[in-house]
C-alpha cells in the first residue's frame, strides 16, 4: 500500500485530508478488533471500537475532544492506531505534530464575528427571554475564517450582512429593528456596515470610534467589491 506522503508546500487542509485518506484506507484493510488488539487492547470492547470509529469520522481525529480511556490520551490513541496499521513512526509523529499545531492555532486565534446593532434598550422584556435570544445578535463564520486576508473577510462579511437583511427584513425579533452591523476582525477593532452591506465607519479600541473618511470608505468598498469579482 502506498502511503500519502507529506510535502512542505502542502496547505494545512491538504495535509489533514491526505492523512485522513491514508488512515481510512489502511484501517479498512483490517478488522477493528485486530487493530485494537495490536494497539494493546487485549479484549476490545464496544467503547474501544466506538472510539476508533470516532477518530476516523472526526475532522480533527478526536484530538480536540480530550478523550481518555485509562490507556491512551487522544494524541496517544491516534499514534497507536497509525502504527497499528503500518504507518512509519516518524511519519506519524510529523503528521500528529502538524495537526496539534493547527488545532492550537485555531484554539488561540481570535474568531471574527458580526454583531448586529439594534440600539436595544431593555424595558419590560424578561431577562430569561433576552438570554435565550442573545445568539440572534451574532453572526459567526466557518472554522478557519480567521486565516483569511482582511479583504476576503470583509467581502464575506458583506455577503453575510446582505443575506441576513434579506432573510430578516431588517427586524430582529425581541431586539427590534436592525440599525447597523459591526464586523469585529480583532478583539477591539471593527468595521461598521450599513444595511446595504457597505462599510461606513470603523471602531478602534474598546471605547473610541474612529470615523472613516469618505475617501477611505470608497477605497475600502472598492477593494471589497474587486475581491468578490
């Protein structure tokens, strides 16, 4: 069986996809019980088999779930599984190192999001209702979105905002009529969008709001439009 080798110029997702394909092909050639016995499980249980299957199905090979069964941690389980199906130890270590590095980067990174501003002021709305509906005021992006260039992020934010306005009609239930959208690309930095999906301002810092000049706005919107073509 030919292993899918890692190369230095492969992107993170290609590395993961090749690793996944290689592992699935190798596991398919043996029974799960035989693999688990090779890994050191003398009498494989249903829980052991379920864990093996979960590793194959999980996008991060179970490394992000903190699995543990008094024999292997998530990382050690994956390593033992790879060796049990014939992968070379050095290749396995390199692949797992790339995965864990990518997962740690994902965990630590600020995840851009959109906050929907309705200028809401509480009157007599029940707190439990507001808490239950709080998620409605945020639009999230796909995993790895933080890796995109700011130009691409702005373009995607524009599309999401326009789609959201079309979907909601500019009304956000208990929160009221939508006034504007804040796209936070950093913890304390955001671009302000109107309901047409156009950049009309910028916030820098936790409190201060920097008003972007008309010329700057024109440049920003032109760049966003060009990136989407």
